[in-house]
């Protein structure tokens, strides 16, 4: 199954109490969005309403309460650094999350903003102190993500608050795909059409079940929460006018333009 969050094309996302359209959930099949009566984590409940896919604007496919991420989870990304002995988790902010086609905005005082294409886990059940064996049952599906990172701030700041959590630094999408073998999916990134990253999730230092189990020791993961699982290989700096694509096998391609702050 492939699930989406969406708005009618042309409608801005915002606070429904102020007159903005409310984001809806749907199941995407054969170019048609089948509307659901609520988030799919609560059950696949079709309303009977359908929309041609081209008539809607896809949003980030989850609206998470928590956005976690794992650093240094591919050996190809270590570049001579020592491999970690446990998952190096950090937190991005929910307000960093944007959807397909939304612009990655480079803050005016940033100097070296990089893309990081990643496989992202979406939780489907509340998880607290779950074992590695039980962790997969708490995962709803996976999507593609881009852990946008300002390298100068990442190196020099006390915390990664702005390096990883600035607005628009968490692209997600285009869909949540279920029933995939998330332990062996191809992850590829392209910058302006050129492939820059390509590796399979079987090469993760800490597999997804271990990451979910580890995270659940310290925080309660709830349906819709997401975990970026790590980026492979090398990354490079972004400039206004660039286009970044992250493709995950079975999920599709997340594409975002890059713009300067206004």
C-alpha cells in the first residue's frame, strides 16, 4: 500500500480554524487517491471519495510529533572516523518537515548546507521499551527523506538545533509505503540529475529494528513519528537553483528545489 497526505491543488496548508483547507489522508493506487477517514495508522478506512492524483498536492506523508535521526549509520559515510558502538540519535524539529516539491530554504547566515538522502521509518504503533524482535511490528512503513544539514553549525554549535532543525531541513515523501523489506532497499540521491549517493539499507551499521528498539528506551514513539536512518557515502553543498532528489526503492522519488531565504 502507498499512503499520502494531500490538499486540493491550489489550497494552502494552514490552520483550518483560520479558513485554511485541512490536510487529508488517502491511499494512492493506479493514479487515483482514495480518501481515508483519518490517518492510516488508525486503520485503512476509505470514505468512497476519490481524486485523480494530478488534482491534489502531496504533503509530507506524516505530521510527526517527533523527528529522530541517526548519524554515522553507513560505513561509507564515516570517511575515516571510528564506527559508533550504538546508534547516534539526534532530534530534528517537526517544523523542519516539508513535503514533495516544497523548497529547501537556505538561511541567510548559512554557509555550507548539505543534502543527506535517507530511508525514513514511520511508526504505526506506540513503542516504549520494545525489543529488537518486537520492533518491526510497531513500524507502519517507510518513506524517503532528506536530512538537510548546515555543516558549519553542525561542527561549531553546542547543539544541532539550527544545523539539523531549521525550517525546511526535513523533506519527507512522496508516500509511505508498507509491506516492503526495509532491511534491503536501494537509497539514491541525485543533485541536478547527477547520482551522488547509492547504497542499500542492508548496509546500515545499525539495522532498523535495532534503531527503533534503542530509541524506544528513552522516548515513547507514537504513530506517525519518524526516524531518519542515516545517509550513505558523500554529500555536497547546496546552492540556490539546485534540485535534490532522493529515491527509495518501492517508495518513489522525493524532489525539492533549493532557494535562498527571502
